């Protein structure tokens, strides 16, 4: 199996590696929440307005939009060579391209999907 250039761990401690190296720590917890949400919603685009309102519910629309843009910039810088995975299919939406990425949540789900998971499948999923 070829190692993925992007590895994401959502189960347990949130961690991301690009080409085997951990990404720099994001400036805010909201950056991790934003990234996790985009990952979990893929392949569907997510409305920017909805993300801004969900992450900054106590802020005015203009301020929450500004915060979202800052958060996106921070996330893209941290992802470096993999930053293009966060796409904007329209002016109002964001999308995460997970092609070829190794994401623990989806691997966990995949191991549980067979018609009758074996005990070995369940042990691999848990580990």
C-alpha cells in the first residue's frame, strides 16, 4: 500500500500529517472544527454563510465571515502542499477533496461495512 501524502486522524486526538510531517498547530480550535466539518461533509459542498454562523454564532455576519476567511487562510497555510484540497466550487461554498487521503474515520467505517465483518475486521477498526 502506498502512503498517502495526507493523513488525517479525527478519532481521538485531532492530528494531520502532510508527507509524513505533522502540520503546524492551527491558531485556533475553530480551525480544527472547520477542517473536521469539511472532511465529514465531503463530497458535498458546504455553504460559507452556514459555516461562519455555526462557528461564530455570537458574531455579526460581517465579523463571522472575516473570521472564516482568516481560519481558512490559516488552515491552507498549515496544509502547505495539500492546501488545494480545500476548494471553493462557488463563491459561497467550500469543499474538501479527499481523493487519496488517509482518513481514519472513513477507514473505520469501511472496516465495519462488509456484509459480515470478521473479528479481525473489528479488531483492525478498533486499533
